């Protein structure tokens, strides 16, 4: 029997035509229930909305590395920290096209590009738009993460054919100031509004293992699910500790906490792709299998995520074979 806490128990907003709202207290109860009950409920929701044996593959390429002025405590690309990451210029179209071709040949259907900017200038978009067009020419979905956007910039990206924009909330509003001080939570929400208003699909999630409480994890999920429209893609990241960042000595997170976050995200956002993202390098096959059972149906596929390692493609293919999972098609 499914738990009493879940799809039927959380608070509804006054307008019955709108999506059900989740209170933080409800999400905490969801995260803290017995794991078997949580997994049963999450897998039931997942099976009702997706093929449980298919996983969407995305590949992430860092198109502009390092030199970011932000102070995100987890990020090795911040110019404020000595992490050994050198600042590099934006990749050219040919380099991006070749990387996207390789990703497609390896089964990826979405190609994501990240640039270490606080917010792009118009001249930056002039250079990024041809990269988006090159990816689209290959028949792949395109995604970029470039920092904060103005409404006019989001509209430019939409006109270029961009499918997804990634802009994570990272954590709860209450814990956010302990991790980032150079932009506000509202700044992030404003960018998400601009992206949504432009007609671009939203990719938005957060990071587990930065020293946050269970209430903070619940607050993150609540804010994601309570957006005017839940994100189409929800990446759940486990902190990758990088020497030189303020979080490099923080205690490891239990991988079962990642499983619980994936399961809760699946229950709360039943139609979204829940992506098992950064930190998979630290997860064994059994932990990843539990995440797939709990509702993760997207991964980043390839050897590297921006500046940190990712399980190599051969390992992913071997795991998929063991689990009977197949990559989903466009």
C-alpha cells in the first residue's frame, strides 16, 4: 500500500485548474518515510507516466571554462577559488559540432552546452547562437546554461531554436545565502520566468550534499514543484568536492539520500524528466539502479561534466545491459 503522504495528501492551491502545490512540511514527510514505501510510491508514479526501462541520454560540453566572477561555494570555475581550472575562451563552431556528432553517435539525444558567465553579454550570444544552430542541424535537442538572462536574451535564444535552458535553484531559499552571495534566489527565479515566457523548456534542479538540512532539501523540491509550471527536466546533483572550493572538506552525503531526492522529485513532478546528474562517479551500480527504480529517467552521458568526472560511456552501457534499460529516442 502506498504511503499516506504523497500525491493525495499535500496542500492544494485555491484554483483547482492549477497544479497541486507542495508545502515544505509535506515534502519533509515524503523524504522521511520508510524507504520501501517511498520507492513503491515513486515507482508507481514513474511507471504510470514513463517507460520504466528507458533512460534519456544527454551530453554536456563546457564551451567556455573558468573565470566566473560568482562565488558559488561548490564551483571550481569561480575566479575566486584556486582550483587549478584555467580560464579559456569560447569554443568555435567546428569544435562544438564535432563533440555533438560524437555524442549523437554514442546515443545521446540532447546536447547541453555550459559557459562560465554570470550573465551573457549580447556579443556572447552572437557567438553562442551559431553553436545552438550547429547542434540543431544534427537533429539533436539543444540546451545551454549561460547564467542569468534578460527577457530579450531568452527570446533571442528561442528564435535560434534552443530547446532547453538550464538554470538551477541549487538549494532552498533559506540555505542559499550560505552557498552563494553574488546573486539572489529571486535573480534565479526571474531568469526562469524569462525562459518560460520565451517558450523555452526549463531544466532546473539542485545539489545535495552541501551541508544542507532535510528541510532545505524539501525546500528545494517544493520551490521546483511549485513553479508556475514544473521544469521539464529536473537534474539531481550530488556535490562533487573539488579541492580549493569552500566545500572541499564537507562530509560525504549518503547515496540513499540521493535516492530519496530522486523518488520525491518523481512523485512531486510526475511528468518531468528527473536527471541523475553530477556525482554519479561516486555511486556504485546498485545505488544507480535504485535511482532508476525511483524514477530517474535521464542521465548525463560521457566522460566529463563541465570540469568534473562522469562515468565513462562503456560503464553506462554495461550497467544498462545488466538492468535491461535502453536509451530513449527523440
